[in-house]
C-alpha cells in the first residue's frame, strides 16, 4: 500500500513538472478531464497517436528540407499539420517551435527553417522522454481517485 | 446539460477510405442525447478528441475523414444538428464541403474548427457558410457554448 502511495506521489510530481517546465499547457488538462472509466487510458492513447503522427511528419519535413530549392509552401503545410497535432495534446514548447518554423517559411528563410527544425526535434524528443516516463510510472501506480490529484 | 458516459461502437470501416474508421456514440439518456453531431476531420487525434468531447456530453456523433464523406453521408439521408468541420483535409477540404452542404440546403449548425490563424482563410470559411469559427483545439467549454446555442435555437 505504501509503495502504491509512493508511486502516486511520484506521478503527481512528474505531472506537475510537465507543467512547471513548460512542456505541456492547459490542453493536456483537457485531455485528462476526458479520461474516465470507459476510456481509462485515453490520454496515453492520444499521445501515442501523436508519436505516430510526429514520426511521419518529421520524416516528411526532413525529406523536404533536403530538396533544392526549398518548397516553402510544402514545408509550411507539413509544419502546420505538426503544429496542429502538437496543439491538440498541449505540447507547448513543440508548438512554439512549429510556429517559429512557419514564420521562417513565410519569410523564405531556409537557414532559419533548418535551425528551427533542429530545435523543434530537440523539444519533441525531450517531451516524448518525459511523457513516456510519466505514463510508465502512472501505469505502475494504477488509477488514482480524484482527491489524490493536484493541479 | 449533463455529462453522461456514452456507449460507443465501431460502426465498420468506410468503403471509400481504407484507413477511415467511423464511431457511433449513443447516449444512455444524457440531456444532450437529442442532438446529433458529425465530426469532419482527417486527423485521427482530433477525431478521437472531438468524438470523446461529444460523447462525454451525451451527444450522439459520427466521425468522417474528409469533406466528401461529409457530403456523401448527407446524400445518404442522414441529418445532424451540428457539424464540426475542419478545413485542411484530403479529397475535399472543409471550405468546399461547407459550400456544397449549403448548396444542398443543409441548415445544420456548421462550426469551423481549424488551427489556421490567417484572416483570409477564416473569411473564406465564413463566406462558404459556417455559422461560427473556433480555433483548435476544441475544449469542453467551447463545445458547451456551441451546444447551448443549438438548444436555444430550437
């Protein structure tokens, strides 16, 4: 029982750190509020879909960045999709980098796009690590009653 | 407006799109149960999100992957009180789908949902016939305000 409580405390701390360190925003809370007994893993399922979407989009953007000359419309379109899915799960820092990338596309700034893309990948990688660790502990801890959650 | 857990089942994959799955949620007596909604979005994440949002509010809803499927489902005779319409979709985008639905005489409330912030895109969407526009992501609060407007309209 004590181990369970310890795990629950760890989950609460890890969750809080996601917000405190700016990885996620209020949209993540929206996802959590949708989770219920009929869909107890809703948040993790949506985030897993996000990983899948992200892998595809990152690969497409990488390929597009290798072309010469750069097709800024295509790049903007791809990053717009990535921004959209990042926004849907509340991935705050990733979304910010996507916005920055979009601005470089509008300005026709290839170097800016490359730099922004590298930063976006780093943010995405950091977020994914954090979320994977969080969900792993959350699974071990099991369901929490709402009184144990804190915002 | 109560929030009831809905029961949903996979209604079978569409013959027009091998990767498109349809969700049909029926309320177990929720106060929004009379309202029927259609989610039109190619993003699997947003499909799940909007379906769950509606489901939790007891709104019977169906999900399709693009504008053409939205038009086809109306041609088949189905009707909806609310259509949540994305803009950027393959086959037929949300602007064209909205135009077609209005030309068909569909008077459902069509809410444009998009992450586009460009004014000219929003204006084009409005000109096509949406009733209102919301930036993604859709939240429970935004959806409740949309549903309240439909209820008062009735």
